[in-house]
């Protein structure tokens, strides 16, 4: 047999020893640690790795701080809401007023162009003027409606009450005329865009907040219950979505799932029934406002709306169940509220998402640290508040004459002589009922209209 020649193949030279033996893994390992080896971890790669780790650590720390900030402000908002809720109607009205002002500011801000605003110095002022005018008209309507018995007998407030709508209209007209007079060549498109955008914000925010305020006057339950239903639905939509959500619901919100949507609906109904049973035990929540100084601890007095009183019901005869059952009618209404909060109110949030996407922004603002803007938290609440007002006055409210209604009819529809006759006639009735002393009649008999 021919002797073995010491032949080295080029493609093996990098892994062979001088005597032709192939290197073992230990040999390769040893060479890999020598200077200049291609397997050595280079300084550049090590630096990139350290930079990546530093970036990940910084991002984790940022998420941690955001979570802490978000949690703290969530607790602050919850605590502030309940303190205001239990402290009285005036505090809740102040909260709703603050919400609508901040939300209005955020919405008009996303359409602003700073360079244009510097050239048109009255644009921003007009926005706030229209806000003030709209709030004066809407809130004034509420005050006059719910407190006629106070406003209509005050010498100073009476002219404002009887001519409120005309005054509001003229205030708006002044702003309209000023807007037209301020139009400048080269800025027409921007100015009319701002005008239209401002009115859209007034409709979607201020008008709907007005109805939320009216809900407060009708009883705290009509504020707290719908708001809590929306919050509960939002929480359970998230929980159900991450637990068994598979099917995307809508492209505007990619994280929303059909399973989360339906699961939240069921849980919202359960929560609504349980919470209603708690709230109807307290007159502070069920009574319309008749004392602005009342708190949860002092309570309110009123004749309860029949919807809060137990009523006997019978199942249809075809069920073969003849046993009656007692339940408050509000429990049936709460099914409608919970369904709307679950199936319709979220579309207020989808609308807001679409609006933000059109302007390529993540949040409406930074009014609430860790949460974004006020509008981001209230987008579903606005439409829920409007629905509550419409549903309440259509199916639940008891329409009867109030002291304010009678006084309004007497003041605006009768002459002074007729008003005096009404007072005398009412006094005779009260004397006959033993409610007032008889000497009141002799005093009134001497009363004649002032010349």
C-alpha cells in the first residue's frame, strides 16, 4: 500500500494542524479565544448588546412610571368623584361644568394651527365666547326650569328669567357678527373651519353635558347609575377580551373583540341589577333636587317616583306559573340602561377613536396624567348621559304641576289684578282648610293694585 502523503486540502486548511490532523472542538475553542479570531465577540457587537439592554431597561422603567402615575390618578379621580357625589348636587354640577370646559378646550385644540392663530388674534377668543354663550343659554334654561319658584319672585332675576332666550340669542348674534367682521383675506378657509369645528364641539360636548346636569336635578341616581354602567362595561370588556377574545369587533379599535363585547354586556346587566337594589334604599339618590344644600348625610325628602316602589306582577298564563312576584319597575328599566351602555355607548368611544386617527394623535390631551385627556375618559359618558335624559322623560318621569309651573303661569299669563284675585281666592281656601289664620283675609281685603 502506498505511503500516505501529507496533502492538505485548501478548504480544510483552516481546521487542520501541521501534521494533517483535523482540529478537535477543543482546538477550535482554543483558537477562538486567540486574538484576531473571527469567533471572538467584537467590541462593536458587545456595545450594541449593551445599548439594547439599556433601551429595554429604560422602556420598562418608563412603563412602570406610567403605570404608577395612572394608578395614582385613577384613585384620585375615584375619590374625588365620590366625595363630590356625597357632598351635594352643587358639587356634582361643578364637576360636570369643569369636565365640559376641559373637554371643549381639548377638542378645539386639535384643529388649531398656531401660526394662523398668531395672525388671527381673535380666533381663540371667539371660541371661548361661543362656549360662554352656549353655557349661559343651556344652564340658564335648567335653572329657570327647576327653580321657577325662586327665580320668578326675585325682582332682579325676573327680567332675566322671562327674557332668557332672547338675551341668549342676542349674545350669540353679537358673536356671529364679530366673526363675520373679523374675516381676513387669505384665511377664509381656516376661519370657517374653526367656526364649524367650534360648533361641532359645542354640540357634542356642551349640549350633552347640559342634559347630564338635568339628570342631576332629577335625582343623583340618574347620574351615578348610568356613569357606573359605562365604567363597568369598559372594565369587563377588557377582562373578557384578554381572557377569551378572538374575533375583532371593529377596525377603529383593533383590541376590541366580539367576545369581550358580549361578555361585558352580561356582566354590566348583573352589576346594574345589584347596584340598583342598593341605590333605591336612599332618598338622597332617588329624590329630585329640592334643596341644593342637601348632602348624603342630611338626605332629601320627597314622594318617591312609582318606579322605585315594589309592584306585583303575574307571569303569562301559558307559563302555568300562577304565583305572583313583587319587584320594583326600575329593575326592568335597568336592563335597557345596561344594554345601551354595553352595545351603543361604546360607539361614542369608537367615534372619538376615529376622530383622533383622522388627526394622527394618540390622545385628546394631557389633562389627566397617565390617562391622556378628559375627553378620552368621557367620550362614552356623553352619549350615555343624553340617552338617560331622553329615556327618563319618555318612560319614567311623572309629569305633574309644580309650584314653579303654577307661579310661571300666574306671573306670565295674568295681569296684576288677576294675580291678586288668585292670591285672595287661594287664601280663602287655606282659611277654610284651617291651614292659615283667618286674619289673613282681612289683611288681603285691603290690598289693591298700586297705581
